[in-house]
């Protein structure tokens, strides 16, 4: 199996593993603060967004980020919501196929982006209820930071 197929399989596994049994506004606050702390501990600057059914429950922009990060978040969220999986999974899958979202699905780059950082919030028995998204780092780093924090939060 080549590296890109292994990476896609790993991301599919993450989406199966990193599910919540319940998700409240307080859960969003705790998770958002954990993401900010994880970024601080590694010396990174990110913007964090947690949205449930179109309702923003948490937003924090660390020093060193800009309004542009919020636009990236909007586009990453659109991607994760449209496809029901992480924005990085879609980006990697399309790259392995040698195509783009615009070419394959007709989705405008102004509203959708194949980039790392958005992950579906999935509650067992409910399905996808929203997204948790970070922006400010290179694609793989946005994804890895998010997965690391989700793993710590869910598997505690």
C-alpha cells in the first residue's frame, strides 16, 4: 500500500475513533481551551472554532493570527460539513486523484478548501453535529494538532 493510501486509511480510522458520547456547550468550551493550551505548549499560534449545527460555541484567535484565519476556518468547515469527514482527508484524497474540488465537484474555491484543520464533531447515535477547526499552521500541522488534542480529550 502506498503512503497516500496509508494516510487516508489512518484518517478514516481517526474519524471512527474520535467520537463523542455527548457534546454540550460546556464540552465545546473545554475542548477549545484544550486546543489553545496544546498550541501554547508547542509554541504555535492558531485560531480555534467549534461550531454545532451552524451555532458557533467557541472561537479564540491567539496572538499572531489574523482575520484571514477565520476565512480559512469558514472554508474548511464548509468542506468538512459537505463531505462529512475531515478537510485534510478530502485534500489528500483529491491530491492522490490528481484533481480539485472545483474540477471534481464544482465547489468554488471561495467557499471550500482542501486544507488541513477541520474535523467533524460526531456524537454516537446522532451522527455529525458540527465541526472543530483550527487554522494558522501548515495543513498537516493543523490536522495533527487537532487530532492530538481530540485524542487527549476523548480518550481521557
